[in-house]
């Protein structure tokens, strides 16, 4: 059934299970960047990510939340960008 849905990431490449992807969301000055590993496609065409990293920002300043983030999230494939951990900055 998932074959009837768009399974391409934001760059137009097919989403691959086992690869790392990220996405960002913003609302009222708060931003959240999530990175995870694609685990599966749902029946509705979403991708389930096993979350490996989350960063939160408030008006451009990074902050730590006092409550945990979800271990898995489901998101539309076209919202995802591939993440290359080899070129990732550690700062």
C-alpha cells in the first residue's frame, strides 16, 4: 500500500530504510531539529524514524528541555533530508 505514496525525501531521492535522515520544525519562536534512522514505512506512507538526536532552540538560542523526546517519530518522506554523519561537525 505504501507504494501509492511519495517515498522520496526532500531532495527527490528514494528514502532508504537504515539510512539517517533529519527534519526541522518551527512554531512561535521555537525550533526543533530531529535526526534519526529510517526504520519502516507505515500504511499511510509515513516514515518511522528511530530518533538518535534532537536539538531545541528558542529564538535562535539552543536550550535543553527537562522532558524527554519521543524515541520514534513518523513523518512524511518529503519532509526528510539525508544526514551524512561522516561530515558532521562535533562543535
